[in-house]
């Protein structure tokens, strides 16, 4: 598997709250099939951010069938729209953080860390409730050390 790290800076603004986070991207390529997975992840958090304040990991999965393992444009646009709906509701007031997004091999996966499972689901339903249903699965687990996210970072080649 081959990985390439390309950092980029992004400042996000939600409901008057500015969260300065640095985002990076990386790719992983299966040399046998030539298929690529693209990762977008928070590489640096704002000063004073405490991961332990968000001990619950929520993984949102969207399975699809696309060319070379990537979603077709119309489906990708719908995925992006869902993410745009979630961010302002789920992340407001520092309740949750979108830490990692991966796309490839017929799967998009969003990994959020949140303060509680119950409130995460309530906010998710608030954000998406008025929309036509999205074809997603949600898996929740305690991960106070952000071990899933940290394992991803540890696999990156710098």
C-alpha cells in the first residue's frame, strides 16, 4: 500500500464559532487492483483542544457501487450534502469533531468523536430528519483515547 501526505489548512466557521483546524489528505493504493482510497483527516487541532472531552466514536458508513471503487458524481454530491448538513448541527459548541473521512473501495466512512452517544444521535436526527433517507449505517463505540484515529495517524508515512 502506498501513501502520500498532502497537508492543507482550513478554517471552519459554524454558527459564529471559528474552529481552526489543519486538515491533511492521504491516499492508499492497492497495487494489485490499482484502486485508491482517499483520506481527509484533522492533522492538527486548535490550541487547547482536549480529545478526552469527546470519548465516543461514531462511524457513519455509506456503501455504494462505483467506477474503480469511487462514487459516481451524483452520489458523491449527495454524500457531500449530507456532510454539509451534519457539520453545523453535530459539531456546534464543540460537541463533536469530524476527525477522518475515507472514500474508496465502494465505501465512504466518516469518523466523528462526540461527547455522548445519545446526544450525537439526537443531533444527527435533527440535521437529517427533514431529508430523504440516506443509505447509511452508524456504529457507535467508546474510544476515549481516540485509538481508531490514532492508529490511522500511526500508519501514515511522513
